[in-house]
C-alpha cells in the first residue's frame, strides 16, 4: 500500500500569507492520481484538487496543486480567514485508497 | 444540488452489529461508485469500502474485510454499510461519499455530514 506523509504537521501563518503544504508518497502515484481535501473542524471534508493540479468545481483560484511521482504540493496563495483548517491528501492510483495524516493550518 | 444524508450511527457493544444508511439525491445514483470513509476521534481519514455504480463490485479495507458489507439499492437511491463483529477500534464518524467515477473507487467529490459510531461496553 502507498503511504502518504504530509508535512508539516502544523503550519502557523497569518491571513494574507502564502501556505505551502507537502504530501510525499512511499512510491510513485500512478498517473498523478492524487487529490487534496479541506476539512474544517466539525464538518465533512471538501474536495479541493484532483489529478494533482485540477481545481474542483467552485474552488477559488488561490488554491493550486502541483507535483508528480512521489512529491506533491498544495499552495494557498493568500490565506483567507476561512482557509484555516486541516488539509488531507489522498491517492487513488493504487488499491487500497490511502490518505495522508493531514496538515493543520492555524492562525499565527 | 447533490445531497447525501447518512444515518444509523449510535452506541453498540463490542461484538455487536449496526447498519448505516445514506440517502442520495441530486445526481443519477447508479452512474457513480459510492463509498464509506471514517474518522476516529481526533484522527485522520480512513477509506473503509467502495461499491461500483452497478453494485456488482465491492472493495474493502483490510481492517474491515469479512466484518463489513457495503450494498446499494438503486430503487431507493440508498447506500448501506452493514457492520458486524464491531470492535472498539471501529469507533469513528462514518461518512458516506459520492465517488467522482463509476468503477472501482477513486476520489470523493461530495460527502455526507457523517454519523458517529461508538463501540463500547
């Protein structure tokens, strides 16, 4: 099974700053089949990015995904107050589907 | 508008059973695979099971294989998860989710609000 390691565990930033989140896979993710979700405490996850770099419907342009193979990045260009949440990556290139442990983006 | 209303959670003793349900609306139910995912208290997300759009193919995480059964009823637009031989480590919020594709499970573009399952004596 592919193990996804997210770093850092917690990112402390101020509104308006840029956030860079990492997701590293234990082996190459087939066809870059990797997604990112956002989860606000007490709510269900929301799909942000699929196919490593395609924004889901209704997702603001400040969210972008990049990477290939084993290294993937989620970037939030300028943090808005509603962006402080936990972010998870998930791969769907190999069975079983697996998730990273999450990165919490908190207000500094 | 896609809506997923999951229900059926509750408190159950170790070794007991529970059936979760998820009523879907706002899309053609049989055109998409559906899944169950869970999140233990204070922990991350874990994939549990997926069923193809036709219902012919099912997939399970090793942690629940042989104990949980996923199914779907096209006439009721409803997804189910039958959970047997429950263990303390199955305690989690269980989410029903719509897969973005038809087949064997990929990623999930819509999620239910979640239903809490607590396994404890």
